């Protein structure tokens, strides 16, 4: 276990709360950095170029995630089972595997670029986007290694500061030099900047390996063991990109570009739940080693409520003034407001599935994989069905985008219910992060949002969003948060606890 790991359940909650605070700060930083990128990408590059760019990202990031071999969540278990002095070597085993697989994948896609560019329109610079596959995969691993040491600050620096600000600044600068390829080059630079940020801290924490050499048999076992987790990771990530792929088959590139912007806005609250995963992993593996299933159930419910509460507030703040938010990118993007609303709702209902899966990957890896496969299959069926219905009714491109987002929301809602029920049966303790206080807090926030949307757009954005958040936050604090919840907002002065070495798994 990491040397600063908590040794009691209260310490586990304190560690989770610390990660939550750090990640909420990261969310705010990401929000500030993302706004310039959305403005620059929408105003300078336009919806059509954004659509082509988004189609390439779907393939590149999915392949990179698969090539990381599930280490984003699986590394914690490997480090828990390994010896303390061999942790650096275990991480480098994962790094070597990811480098081999991602290099092969990058070379293949460079010479066969059709999956990235289904419209058949790309330049030689656009093909270089495959260079990000190894960097993206390695970043996942080094950040997971830091998270095992309960270091979430590095993830925040890399993902919420360095990457978004690099792509925002470089997209603006490169537009004056190469407006056709600026987005691609800016993305490449941002991924490598994030990797260097993660590597700098990783090498200071773990150092270089000692006496390490490739072990083909062991790495083969790691690969075989990681396949279900890597597949589940790819499928979970794919549910957030399948809608873009399907929409690209039924709609014009400009419509895909509008949807991409809506997805980028909606992905902001998504980072709140995905960034809890690295902290949940070490805590869950320690409690599994001690067979403390009741603690796992409580921690999953606790973190699930934190995520649901925060995401609901953010969804209301961004969704109620949705036309103004989308209009900030450009007048041609206002048609994506309906899609934005469904995407934000999807992130709220998905919270239960994410925290449940954080435990299921260790206690029911194969069954979790089958549920994930069923989820993405359901999403494909529902999305195609809804888009086809919209077409038959004669509605335009904005309604197709909304249908794609609605398909995602329905699939994630079903997955949340199924995974929570399965986990509760395995742990023999209830798993339910829903509290009616969320509704109590949402009601006055919606009322405030109704009046705010009657104001000029600049007031709606500058003052309306904070007012909606403040209204929601005050009510959820008063009606929904108990003492165990408010630890999320305490200073870290009392969070530090003595380390403890767990029993062997």
C-alpha cells in the first residue's frame, strides 16, 4: 500500500474527501481553461472542421485507452499485491506493455487512416494525430501510479491545467499560421505537455527501476488478466463517443461539430466522477484485502452521493442557461442546446454506474464486462432508433443531435441500476447513492434559472450561472449534507493518519 494510505475507515473517507476537494478545484480550473478553447474552436475553426476533428479523436483516444491495458484502475491492484520495493518495476512493466501496443496501433492507423476520417478528408498533418496514442496511454499509467500514492494534484495539473491551456493557447496561435491543421497540432502538443507534467512528478516519486528487465511470461499474464478491465474501460469510454460516431453516419459534419461542443461542455462535470476513480481504487483494494465489504459499500455510496450532488448542481448551472452557453461559442451552435441538456442529465444518472464499477472491476470483473457490453449495445440500438424516428418525423439536424444524447442518457441510466444491484448482492450490503435532497435543492435552482434566462445573455452567463450554483449549493448543504458529507469541504489539517501495511490478498 502507499506509505500515506489511511488505516481506518474514517481515514479512507478522509482520503476520498481530499481527492474530491482536489478534483473539484481541478474542475474549476478545467472550466476556466475550456471556455477559451470552445470559443476559439467554434469562432475560428467552425463547426465543420470541429466535426472532422471530433471524428478522429473518437478513434485515437479509444485506441490509446485500450493500449493502456486497463492500468488506470488495474494498476492499484497490481501494486497492492506486489512488494513495496518492486513497485517501480511493476509500473515500468505496464509502461513497456503500453508502449509496445500503442506504437503498433499508431503505425497501423497512420497507414490506414480511414477509421479516423470516415469522410475521407484529411491532410498529412491530420494523420500525425496518431502520435498522441503512445503519449495518451503512458499518461494514463503514470497518473494512475501517482494516484496510488494518493497524489491527485498531479492529475489536476496535467489534465485540468497543462492540457486544456496548451490546446487553448496553441489553437489560437496556430490558426494564424495553419488554419487547416491548427486543431490537430494543438491537440498533439497538449497531450505531450500533459505527459511531461505527469512524468516529472512520477520520476520524483518512484524513480527509475532497479534490476528491472522485461519478463515476457509475466507480461503475458498481465496482458491476459488486464483484457477484461481494458475492454470494460474502452466500452465505458466508448459510450461517451459512440453517439458522435453514430451521429456522423446520419448527420452532416457541421452537426457533429455542434454536438462535439455540447459534449465538451457536458464533459466538465464528468471529470468529477472519473477523477475519483484513482482514489477509490487503492481504498477498495485495501478493504478487499481485509474482507471489509461493509466499508466498501459505504464508501461507494458516500462518493456516489458526492458526485451526484456536485454534478446535479453543475448540470443545472450549465443547462438552464444552455442557449447562452452554446451561443458563446457561436450563433451556429445554439441548435445544440437540446443535446447539451440530455448530455448533462446523462452525466448525473451515470454517477451510480461509475462508482459501482470502481468496486465491480475487482469482485466481478467478467460480469461487469458483460454489463458494459450490454450497455453500449443498448446505446447503439436506442440511439439509432431515436435518430431514425426523428428523421421520419421530418425534424432537422439539432433534433438528431438531441436524439443521440437521449440515447446515451437512457443507456447510462439502465447501467447504473444494473451495476448497483449487482454490487449490493455481491457485498451483501445496500448500494444506493440517491438522496431526495437533490430534488429539494434543484427546485429553487430551477426557479432562479427561469428568471435568469429572461435577462440579457451577458448577465445570464456572468451572474446567472454563479447564482444558480449558489442557490443549489446552499440548499443541498442545509438539507442534504450530514457530518460525514461535510468532510469533503474541511481543510486537510485533520486528514492525515498513520500508515498501515495491509495483509496480503
